[in-house]
C-alpha cells in the first residue's frame, strides 16, 4: 500500500510461499538464530510482530506470567548481553521469549524507523522498548489502537510501538469512529465499517469481531460443521443479528468460528471471507490447506491497519479512508 521494498523472515513454509507469491521476498528461517550482520547498513526500517499466543486473551496467557523474564531479556539485549536461552528455559511458555527478539535486531541495526505490534497485554513491554529507544535518540509513541478506527471491518485492539530517529512520531489519525464523529478540523469521520458491508451482505451497524490465529494443538483452524454455516445464512436473513450492526470480532486461525463469546454466537466463515475482514486484497495468493490459509489470515496484522502504522513511522502518506462498498447500499 505504501510502496516500500521489504524482506521478511519467517519459519512457516506455507506463510513463506504466500509471501513470495504476493511479491514479498522472504527468508525461511528461525528468526532467533538468523544473524543480523547481512542487514547491517542496509536496513531503513524494522517491523516486528512476535507470536501473540503466549499473551493472548484467547489462549492460556502463560506468557503474561513470563513478562518479568522477558523484560530482563530485553534489558540485557539492549546492553549487548544475549541471555535469551537461559531466560527461555525459565519461561512457562517457551514462545514468550520471542517478544524480546526485536531488541536483538534493533540493538545491532539501529534502523531509521521501527514498528512493533502485539496483543494489549504486551503494552508494558513496548513501553520498556520505548524507554530504551528514546535513550538512543528515537522519537517514540506507544499505545493501543483499534483496527476498526482505521477502516478495518473488524474489532481488533493491538498494542503498538512507533519510533523514528529522523522525525517526531505520534499515533496515526483515525479514519473512522464507532458511531461517526467530527474530526479534528471539522471533517466528519465515517462510522465503523460493519461485517456485512465488508462481505456484501448489506449489514449496516457494526464491524466483525477479531479475526484470530488458530485454536488446535498445531495452531491451525478448528473444524466446523454445517451448523456454523447455517448460522451464517440465518444471520444474513436477520437484520437484528449483531453482524448487521457492527464489525466482526477478532478474526483468528479459527476463521470458521468468528464470533463466539465476543458476539453471542459463532458464524462460519471461509478463509476468503476472513481475508476480506482482515483487509487483504481480493485474490491474495494464500498458499496451503484450508487450515494453513486460515492460520496465516488470522495471524496477520490487517494490512490497512499496518499501512497506517508504518505511514506514521515513515511520514509517507497514509491510505485514504476506506469507503463502504456501493453494493451495500450505503
């Protein structure tokens, strides 16, 4: 969306194939073992979104208890000491230590700008990063952003860090609001885009719940049967259903079960519908089985939200506000 050239580091084969097919060069590797040296002097910006499952409210949140250990790992890395292995062994969830990994790259590369994303429980860790980066001469903003405020037809709150060595940074300006509101300079913000509007059902009241990333032992999509698709059909014919009034709940790798506790009942979505709620372009070349595609979709930062965050870090023009599809009658 912003015209930047990027290269990714990713462990999962299906995600790597998808990224490459979409025009994003990607190195398949364990990011914790990959050397930073090849990127030294060649990296303008750094974007990191560590695995969220240890800290997510949708999981067991074992990583929340690990946060003091992760704070220590971040402190050590920021002072040139790599204590990751010892601290990882002490963590309840061995993936918790991945939230410290961005500091290894930031310490070695000192990029011009930085963007970090995680679930809200990790905000205290981002504030620690912010304190360190300010000591290195960066301007930094941290906080929680709601994806629906930026035209994503989904309710998805995420802890964000935005930093730059060359310009003052602040939070990106919202393009939408829950009920529609006057902007800072008298311009009206349109209301949130609802799930039905995004999917072409004609819903008019709220976004979808959050699209998330997988609930089985392997992290893939949970199986769902005809009942959830039947619930979807019933919702399409019931203007009083929540999906007519608000964005979707968080979209996850369990794309077939969007809704649940967040929305008073599951609706069965196909991966392509979850991709739409995540603001991926039509026809995005997701590779793999249905479960693998669902996992990639749910694990992603919504591209539209990501574009606003990176624009705030770089000073590039932010995307224009997304319009409600004309087919929805708005």
